C-alpha cells in the first residue's frame, strides 16, 4: 500500500503544488494552495458520496418505503385503538429508520477519504515547516504548529462554502435536487427528515 500511495502522490504532485506557487509570498501561497487542496478534497468526497448513493439508490428507496409503510400502519393501529399493534409496528419502523440512519452515516463518512490522502501529500511537502503562533494561542498550543493545524480548519471552511454553492454547480445541482426530493436538504446530514 505504501508504494501505491507514493506513486499516486508523485503523479499528482505537479497538479497539487501549482496553487502553492501563485504569488511571491510564501504564507499567502500556503493558504491559497491549502484552500485549493481542501476544495479538491471536498469535491472528490462529494463525488464519492453521490456515486455511492446513486449506486445504492434501490436499497435506500426500499428503506424509505419500509419506514413510510410501517409508520402509516402504526398510526392506523393507534387510531383503531390497537396499542400492541401500534407498538410493534412503531418498533419495526424505528428499526428500519435506524438501518437507514447508519447507511447514510456510512455514506457521509465515505466522503472523508480524500483528507488522509491530502494530508499525506502535505506531509511530503511541508513536514518540516512550522507556523509560529501568536499570543494567546502560543500559551495554549505551544510556540508553533504544523500543516494539519492550518489544513483542517481550511477544509471545514471549504466544506461550508461548497454546501452553500452546491445547488448552482452543474453536476451537484442535480444531486441536490434528488436529495431534496427524498427529504434530505444536505448530504452532510446523516438522516432523512422524519415526518
């Protein structure tokens, strides 16, 4: 695995390093490059997530249908005064909802796979670089930090930006419409909204 990762990093290095060389100021370059790298990681993760959801659409739809059917049956049982039937059907609906929840949580976790790859590439380039911290952070975290301290907040910022612009991007606007149609507003949320 280590040799494969090394070959991938060597192949992708010229592409990833380009944004780190845009200006003559090294700190500005680092933030620009880290932003671009983080946005690439976000987009790659989102593509993976949407592909997994599309590939498993039939299973997800079956779970949603089971949830709706069991909830409707439990409400009918409750309206008919059948408390035992209501409890049993409600338990089955909750079980189906739990399976759906953990499926969606797994898909959402799957969109994070580019982060270790991005950090591995950054380690190959920036392992020896430390960023001095100003007061009061230097009192809390030490005198300096490495590249992950910068990359992780930049990644979170990119995820937030992407979440805001997703519905206007060509491929992702269609994905967002599909998610909206199933009751989910955002792929980062792990569950569908229950009525």
